[in-house]
C-alpha cells in the first residue's frame, strides 16, 4: 500500500475521525465532544468484524488499515484509534502508511497512569490481545522503568458490556474474578485498557475503593487530541457546536442503542459502510 500523503489543504473545519472494532470507542467520542465541543466527528465502528481482541497482529493491522483508509476518504484531518487492541498492534503500521496525524489510546493512558501513581504499582485490564502485546508495560516503563506493572486480561468483559449487563450479578462476579488479584497485589492505580470499560466505571470504582486511582483512557485520549490539534493548528474554532456522524460496518449490533443512551450522544442516524466499498445504506 502506498503512503497516503496528508493534504496541504487540511483545514480546521474538517472532521476528526475515530474508529474502534465496535461501539466501545463511543466513550472516546463522548470525551472528545466534552473537551472539544466545536469539532466535527466521524465515528466508524467495525462491528462486522468485532472483536479485534482475539485476533492476530496481521489481521488487526489489515482491519485497521482498511478502516483508517475509509476515514481518510471521509476527509479526516486527524484519526483517533479508539481501540486499545488496534493501538497496541497496528499503530506503527498506520503511522507508516498515513501522513494524517494518528493518535492511539495507550500512550495517553500510560502517561496519565504514571502521573497518578504514588506507590508506583499500576494495574492494567484489557483484552487478551492488548495485554499479550505488552504495549502498556512498555509505554509506562519507558517513562519510569522503576514502576511495577501488573496486567490482567479480561476476555469476558466486552461481551457482557455489549449485552448491556452493566450491573448484572454475572458482571460483578467476573469483575471480582479479574480485579481481586490486582487489588491483592496492592496496586494504587488501575488503567481501563479497553474503551468499553468506562461504561463500567462506576461499578469498578465502587469495587476497588478510594485508595486506587482509576485512569480512563478515553478522557486522556481526548486531551491528547486537543494537544495535537493545537500543535498542528487544526483546532476548529467555529462558533457552533460540532456535528457527530456515525457509521458501522454492520448495523445490526444491538449494543449501539444502549451505548447511545448511556453516553447521551443522541445519534439519530447511523450510516453503513462496506469495508472495501462505498456507503450503500443509511438507517
């Protein structure tokens, strides 16, 4: 694939593109809207091929290149990889291929965790692929090699969240299964290493208690978006609220309406995108 040059005509009024393997990245959209209310956003969820978390590196790279290519075709001035798995495994390849600024969620989450940790014991929860990649450990220890990083894959959380089972007893039981060993290791900071997980933020906060700081990668990613837009002089300063467009590669995902309601995004129209084609439908 040839390198896609960033247009010399990139303008502040062009949208920020955001993608995830599914709907979880809407937590990043919510955070960006709160911090940058004037930015137009185009969100693309690859719901036809989720989850990314149980696939190999080459597959995740290929999917990410295709989805980012669709966002580039939509005129995105900046692309946010709102998927920890894709950030962990595909970001280097995306930087090789595209000249549009591309931001992942891991670096910003790692920086925030290091800044918050007082006892230098940080816990990470995420998908199997994210945890197996070691991306958070590398990012954290590149900042402070003396920090102890304890990681826990949580493969059942995303399916439970996708089913809208935020407060269900099964979800509570699985959270205990995943979090209790980290709490026993005396972590003082916990990173939500999947963009689905902020939808369980209150439940997790209640479980880990006040002595452990919770780091939401979505909020910290939004802060990095603001930083990059200002550095590149692409921040939208229009005197109007930004628009949000949403497209999915499979519009049948039932979790979308739940996420829309919980995050208060008020999305009235969802487009459908064919990964290797053009938009063919809207609902």
